[in-house]
C-alpha cells in the first residue's frame, strides 16, 4: 500500500524540480551562487491550495483548493511555478499571474526558463506527453508522461515514460529508452552528460548516466529527483524501508524514518544539500543537510530551488 500510495502521488504530482536549466548559477557552469540565498518551495498547503514558499513564508496562487505546484524556478527574484490550477488545467504562474496551457484535464509537471523563454513539460488533455515553449505545445509521445524538463545551450531534454511505459528521455522529440517498464522522473545535464533518475523495471530506486544504470536500492524504492554538482550525482526519494533519504552517488543519508516519508526534490548549492518532501509524520518539510524545518501540516512540497 505504501508503494501504491507513493506511485499515485508521483503520477499525479511528479516533482520535478529537476527541471532546471542551471540550478547552481543559471549559467550551467556548475559554479555556486555567491550572494545571500533564499529557499523557494512549490506545492500546496494544508487546504490543498497551490502555493509556493520562500523559506516558511507562503504565497497562495489560488483562492480555492484543488491545484498544485509541481515545479518551481527562479530568475532574478521572479518566481516561475508550474502545475495545474483548481479546475485541473495545466498552467504556469509568473509570480501569482496564471497562464493556462491546456483547456482540459492536464498537468504541467516541470518548468525552467532559458534565455527569457519559459519551458514546461507535462501531459495534455489527450494524455500525450508534451512540452510547451511559452504556450506552444509539442507532442512527444502518445499516452506517455513528460515528468521533467531541462534546457542546456538551447537543447531541450525531457525525462518520462513512453507509450509502452518504458523509462526514457527525449532530446527534443527523439526518444532514448532507458529500461523496460520503469519510470524516469527527473533529468539533469552537466558537462554534456545526461543524468536521469527514477525507478527501474524491478522497482528499485536508480539513476542513469547516459543509458548506464546505477541501482540505489535492492528492492522497492524511488529516486524522484536528481541534481549534479561538480560531476557528482545527488538523488533523493525513498528507500526500501520507506525512509525519506538522499544519496550522494550511492551513499545514502536518511532524513526521516517516519512511515510514508519521501523526498521529492533536491538542490545543491556550494556543497550544501537542500531537499523538500514529507517527513513521514504528516509534515511537509525542507531540510538543509539533515536539519529539518517544518512548513506545513498535511500539505505537499514537490520542488525546491535555491537562488539569491
């Protein structure tokens, strides 16, 4: 039941926070942010209202429940959020201003900004995996899932599953299969190398470098998010004991042992690890290293971004 519940969460909300053109300096150089920083978190509050937090300060994006922020990205203090609104339409917000991407039940799972253009990925109302540049849609797979988007030097990279439920990524619209009947939830490009994370066909948490798989658990687990810093892969999710955790390469750090805990997004800045998720005891939290800050009871934190 624990695995099924988390599977439903990921299918419905998919963090994505791995959807960042450059999550260290926004130049894709891997250099740390040098100025004072803020922690930005996207999700929904305890009433199911889509929202983002700066630290523990909340900004609600709707007056009613039913929506969610799946992914967050920040440029020069402007907050870009992607998800779905209270009537179930894929959308993104700039600050609190909403732009609808699809007029039907759909989802924007991931967002990034590159050279002033907004890129989102998700599922349209015909259940096609797709991405949008601004509000212009490009379909990449029928009956698939586009879970995470990353733009590097103008090239679009997307992680998800194809119409045959294979874990894969796309470069533009060209598919590269990773494993049969798995799930690719997050993607990151560093030094022209493609990193993805998710779950393999044996339901193990894993990540891929190119198409080479590295297992993180020996039984059921999930690597929901990946971030690469100085050539090292950082992944986050839950392990086979349902602990909220992250991995540095294959070395695990448990953050919470409460039943049902999971980390949905990870970000590394200047060697410091930032994660968000559920602590397993009903609280939506963020962690700096292993230090937890609770931000909401019975809410959801899908995505984290660190920026000045």
